[in-house]
C-alpha cells in the first residue's frame, strides 16, 4: 500500500515540485497551502506523513507541528518541517526531520523514507 503524504506549502511552485517528486517515487500525495488546509485534511483522513512549511499565511508551521504532536489522534504522524531559513533544532518543533530550501530531489525522498 502506498504511503499517504500531506504537503502543506504556500508556494505553488514548491508544492507542485514536491508533489511531482513524491508521486514519481510512488507515494500518494495530498496538498494544501495553509493551516486551514492542514486542519481540513486531518479531519478528512489522517496521512502517513506530513511535510509542513514553517511560514504559512495563516499559521506558523512550528506551532502547527506542536499541535499535531500534542493531539492523541495525530501524535503518531511523522512531520517533516521545511524552511528557507536555517533551523537548528528540529526537536524543538517536535518534527522528525527538516528539509532546507532550496532542496534537491534526493533530499525530499531521503527525508520521507527516513520517517516512513
């Protein structure tokens, strides 16, 4: 069975690129561009993995990650944080991995496989 990856990224081009990379690696992919989209997606169906940008138009990815990890229904879902800014403490965000932008194809696939 394919792993279901939820990508929450407000930049259309980056979101499309990650979706393209992961679909090519045979993952099921759902996408969104906001904290609202994240909450709607979690209410509809829990993903196997979440890729979450830090800077969203209606929320902070670190706070959202802490919300996910603090909820008994979602705390088992691995979260990969993404940012164009260096982030030294992935554990502080309660995430399992970090992808620095700009990124290469192999970095995305490696991070997803690492948390699978």
